[in-house]
């Protein structure tokens, strides 16, 4: 009967909904994959990452001194840029280095390019570095990054008839946050979330007092600020009971072994009147339109009835 | 000018006049119903961050989390599954009982209230109830009455009207996408929800335009055109199912009462069954490609913005394809065979998907998106038109309700099956092949079955014509009406290929009326 039919379909519906959600857990769009994709700044660059390096965080975090023997326990990551031989702006790649590691940078020349037997130099700034050539068309430098001074831009320059170059920017991992202002309302709470790909040693939040950065930590009232650690790589700041004074700039800082990264948030606190004005305007417009439509309908019906009466009269005549 | 003998009778569908105003209302209403849930996808990430929930924690709360997993594509798939298919049958019952206008106005009010209360929510559960249930229910109440009232106001130009009204969806989508982004940047999500609630109240305005057309059953001496007579004769009943049943209210059991509002006898209707089976099959592969288009693009190495641009291309082509399809479907050559056109559109859609794996470059994907947009628009524009054509405007209300119940399962199954295929093989092409195959099969099935249906209808028309030739001079109008109603339970399409024979019968009818 219809009721059980509906009931069965609803039941099936719910089951399928649950099925959907559990299946979509295995979505092909893993967040890790998409952030990797977003790291590709040039179409021609290819990244090869070895699996081991992501787990380097906690293990390496504790060591401040770096005895030589420890270098063997560093994780190795390899990065490559494929050059097409077309001269123009140098191809660039950002290489995040969260902790001391061995990094291999390779410049590879496309087989189909016009450049033949180029002279290759690797440079950091003005300093030349020695490199090796694993294959006829690729040149590699192997770096051991153990201090923040070793971070920077490493470039490979290929010169024969033309000159092409590529640059690797070795830097502390970037933080993802919100570039646009965070908009909240008085009495509500504001949430700012900082996320990185790698696990930093520590997170710190700052608010600006004039031109100074003041760290928000346990000293400040717990019913006003709450710092929550959603995971090692995601940290959030909640500002409760907002008022106009809370607006301004907030910073989140992630401390890595080789340096720290910062992210800026702008907090704007609006009063409830701000959206209320357009709201009232639109509701008024709706009310006016609906009334007009109904009045017009009544009016045209009356006119129609008057016209029909005339028609009947003329017919009788 | 109506002849004196017809003074008591209202004319059939006006096919113009106030109908165009109703069309504007339907455009707005359908646009909101389809595009609004999709447009909310912009807010989801922020809301997730705000309430501090991770995807797995709220996995059972379907809409929001599904949308964030798949992004815009999933919201697009939800656009149809959520509003329409949760409450399709309820919508039909309400329209049968109260007419289109009160239902749409109530729906608009409900949406508005839902979004306004969502602006003040303090937990994700409350948000889901307000946005998912209340607003979703309100939007669903918008969709079907709008489609139904088009069937009441248009007949000869109905395919154009349908095409134009369904074009509301992509237009609203583009508008809402930009508007939502603007509102979000200036007012945050709470303020945006408040303002969107007010904007949704405009559905009430659309509903106010749906002036009830009080056509009682009429045998029309409308200007004789090549196309309209059979349709006009068989389908101008306003409260068809209700009139057919006995008038006394007492002594009816629950089943009969429901049957009064939702016409289950449609399951014996040959055309309806063909439509149902064909569409159920089609929906298995209809939405999955949209859901996975952007992820597939990213998988082949295209960046986020270009992937989103593919969906925009789809929407823009869709926007123009729908009215265009309506115009084509309305032409003299296509309208009598509109079912074939529909099957062709479905098969074309399937062919696009089958060819998609061959397109691996960005240009290839752009071409694919354009053709997909075209095919998608063609199918959507004719989705309701073909059902109306098969069962007639009178029983369309119940038909669309029943169709949504049956389709809800396969619509929800489509993308998850696609997802399973992708995860199992690690490659998107099997999903495209599956969708393409399913749709080509559905198109072929519909084509063959409709050919059979057209032939059966032609046969029945011939039989009926021979029956009529005997008592034609004795028959009164009322008897004629009853005969038409009885016959309309067996055959639906207004425009069989027997145009000339139809014209002959029409002239006979003219003769009896003017007596």
C-alpha cells in the first residue's frame, strides 16, 4: 500500500544517503593531492617526492645540535624542473623544507628542445655549486639543508646558443589561511584556522595592539580566546563574544626547525544592522510586488465582469 | 470572439497573453529551485571551519558534507536530487488539491523563513535542519507547480515555454554564484543567509503570478492548426483525476483517497511506463559526469580555476541550449515526434560521455564541456515536456509526482557508483564509459518503445474513429466529454502522426457543437 511504499522508499533513501557519504570518503580528490597540484607554478615542472620525507617532523624536531652521524637519518626529497629550451622567464618551483633534510634538485632538458650540449651552472646567489650529471640531459645538485641560512633560491643555468634557467626556492613551508577578511558580527564568535602540509613544532597566535604583536596565550581570558589544536598541522583560534574593539589584524605563526612561517588574518566585526538594511529593502520589494499583482488581478477581473455584462446585453438586443 | 454557444465555457490554454507573465514567474521559481542549493556550495567550507567539524564527524549530514567532498559538482547533483525528489509526490498531491499558486507561495515563504533562521543557527545540526530541510522542502514545493502551470497555460507553444522556463536554472546559477560570492565577501555567511532568505521570498512573487486558470473541460473550436486539435481535445481538463472519481467523500478508504490526489492508475498507462523505465535508466548516468568533471580535470593536471571554468562553460551553453531546444521541439517537424527527439538527445548525451576519455588536453575538455552542456540542456528542456506529451496536462501533476518517487533511487545511485568505479580502477574513464553506455541504452530503449507506442496509438485512434462514425449526430456535448475522458486514460500523446485524420474528426466535432 502507498504508505509502506513511501516508507520503503524513504528507508532506501536514507540507506543510500549513508552509502553515499561513506563511499565519498574515498574521494579521488584527496586534499594532499590537490595541494600538491597547487604547488605547480609552471606547466613544465614535475615533482617527484619520495614517501619518507613527510614523517620527518616529529622525529627530527627534538634535535638542536646536529652531530654529523645524524645526517644519515635525514629524509631525502627530490625535485625536478623540466626545461623546454625556450628562452623566457625562468621556471620556478617552491620547495618546502620543514626540517633538516637532504634535498636533490634536478634540471632536466627536454629531448626535443633546440638546445644541444649546453654549459650548465648551478648557483645560489652568486656562489657556484658543483653538480653531477646522472643522465645526458639532466644535472643534479645534492644539498644537505641543516640550517636556515642554507635556505634560499638555487638556480640552474643552461647556456649554449640561448640561455635558459630554472629556480628552486627552498623555504619554510607556507601556511594556508584566508586572504580575504574574516567577517563576523557582534556577539558572535570568530574562527581563524591555520593549516600547513607539514607538522610544525609549535603554533603561536598574535594580535596587534597598535603596532605591536601581542602573543595570545593562556594568560588572556579563556572565555575570550580559545586556541584549539585540531591536529598537528591544523590550528584554530576562536575569539568569543566579539565586539567592535576586537577587529584588526591577527597573526598565526608556525614554528619549524629551520624558521617560522606567518599568516595574516584581518577580522572585521559588523553590527547586525549592516545586513539588515538590504534585507528590509528586499522584503519590502516583495511585499509591494505581491500586493500589486493581486490588486491588478482583482481589478482586471472586475473589468472583465463588466465587459461580460455588456456582451450579454448586446446579445439580448 | 467566442461563439454564443460557448459563452458558458472557458477556452483552452491561452498559449500567450498572461501565459508569458506566468512563464517569467516559472523561470524565477524553477531557477531558484534548481540553482539555489548549488549556489550554497561557496559557503560550505567557511561553515565547516566555523563549527569545527571535520568531514567524517558529520558524515551522516548528507548535503553539506557531500558538497564539500566533491565540490561544485556534487552540489549540482544534489540540486536535482535534494529538493525535487524528497518531496516530489507531496508536491503533486498538494497541487492536485490546492492548485499551483498557494503551493508556490507557501514554498517561497518556507524557503525564506528557513534561510533567515539559518542565519542565527548555533550548531551544524540546526543549520542542516534549517537549510537542508526547511529551505529544501520549500524549494521543492516551487519546482513542480511551476512546471505544472506551464502545462496549463501553454499547449501549442508548450515546448518553447518549457525550454524557456527550464533555462531559469543555468541563468540563476550564474547569477547566484556571483551574488553569493559578493554577499559572502561583504557580509560573511550569516549576513548572506539573512539576505538570501529575503531574496528567496521572491518566489512568493513568482507564485502570485500563477493566476489559476479556471478552464473546465472544454471542447475547443480553437483556430484549426496543423498540430493542435487532437491535443486540445484530449487534454483540456483542469481537475482531471478528481473529476473522474465519484464525487461522494464518505465511505472511501485511505487508498482511494490517496488515489484521488495521486493518480496511481498511471501505472497502467503505456506511455507513462515507457517514460518511467527509460528515465530511471537514464538517471543512472546523468549526473555523475557533472559531479566528476572538475575532479577529472584536476586529475589530468589542470589547475583549479580552469577546472571551474569548464563548469562555467557547461552552464553557459546550457543556458542557451534550453530555449533553443524548446523552439526546435515546437516546430512542425519535431513536435509530433518529440519522443524521438528526446531519445536522440539522451543518446547524444551518452555519446559525448563515451568520447570524453579521448579528450585529455584542456582544449579537448573544453570541447567536451560545450557538447555536454548542449546535450544536458536538451535533455533538461524536454524532460517535463515529453511527460506532458505522453500523459496530458490533466494527469501530469500525478505523473510527475510518481516519476520522482521512482527516480529518486537511481539518481542517488548514479554518482556513488561512478565514485566506486573511479576508486576501484583509479581511472576516470570507466566512469565515463559506464555513464555513456547507460545513457545510450536508455536513448535506444526509449526510441524503440516510443516507436511501438506511436504505432499502438495510431491503431487505437483508428479504432476510435470507426466507433465514432456511428452515433455522431446524436451525441451531446456531455457524452462527448465523457468519451474523451475515458479514452484519455488509454492514450496520451496529443499529436500522433495522424494529423490529417485528426483534422477530419475535428471537423465532425465542430459540426456537433454548432448544432
